[in-house]
C-alpha cells in the first residue's frame, strides 16, 4: 500500500504554486490567531514549505516545524530567512509518529490542512496522537484541520485542474486524476505537472494519498489518546461544525 508520506519530496517545487490557486491564505489568519492566544512554544506537524509557519512567526510566535520531506523543509527555511524570522524558528526533519522532542514541551500543536490524513494506517494515527499527547503541555491545545470527506470526491482521469505562469519564464499545467480505495478509505491523487520554458518541456509525475475519518471517528480516537474536545468548527471564523461544513477543525486539550 502507498504510504502517505510518499510523493511530498516531488511535490515540493509545486506546492506553493498550487496552494496559491486553491486554499490560498484562507486558513492562515485562523492559525495566527490561535498561536497568538498560545504564545508558548508552538509545534507544527507537517510544516511543509512554511506556508503557515512563517506568518505565525511574523506574528511573534516561537515555532518548531517538523516534516519528513527534506525538500519541503529547505523551502521553509528559505522562506523564513526571506521574511527575517529564521532565528525564531527551528525546522526539524522527523516523523510525526515519533516526535523527537522532550515531554511537555509545547503549549500549542498545530496540524493544518489535512496533515493527519496522510497517515494511511490506523496504527500510524494512533502513534501520532500518542506522540502529540506526550509533547503537549498540560493545559495546552491541539488544533487539527481536516479536508472534508475526501471519499465522496468524484473519480476522474487526466483532468486539467490548474494552469498558469510560474515566475517570468515558465508555465505550469497540472493534469490530475483521482482514484478511490473505498475499502481502506483512501483517496489517491495522481499528479502530472507539465513545465514549459520556451521550447523546453518537462513532465513531473507523483501520487499523494490521503485517508479520511469522519469527525465523530476522529473525536473518538482523540479521546482514546487522552484528549478532551474543546470545540469542533465548520469554518475558519468559528462557525459550529455540521454535515455540510466547508472545513473540519477540531480543537482538543490533554485530559
């Protein structure tokens, strides 16, 4: 079975370009405000290119970002350096199933933009929740953002999802296919980026795999790992969650 961490090294050069055209900055203010309310050490799981981390750092937060992808982390470090906040951050290569930090270190642990859905096995999720419980301080907060109900996404093949310029000299086209493994509740995105620069054409192919649990199922797993649920939100402005919510956000603390 494809592991959820696979494909992210290859995705690194295209992640920011794609997200600027999809999720954009819709979730950034939410995480900045959460960090402002928990100014102690902050941990971001799956920090990627620093899309969330750098705005949090610019807001005055003290942050450690952990990610398994070296190419993603390299981009996060460059982004933080350009923003003048590199000295306030540590970007660590590590596995979120076994966090390499001392117990009770963080006041806030953030899991933005579906990072927990890259855990494709139940044992991976259990290990991660246990690891987070170990590094979160008593009274601290664990914030989780999930991409809603991926198993309901329509399967399709070789759809041109995005197209546009990158920089001054090149264009990108994303040709995407979606496959469902409904037994394992996995959604697989086959990505093909076609990069054109003048007469040169390069094709980059990789797959990203995500697992989806319902909000009640995720809540039960959090409670089993020793967390208490503080809030379940249906948008980034504090709207309560329901079945039609545009996002799934869960805020939990250590019991």
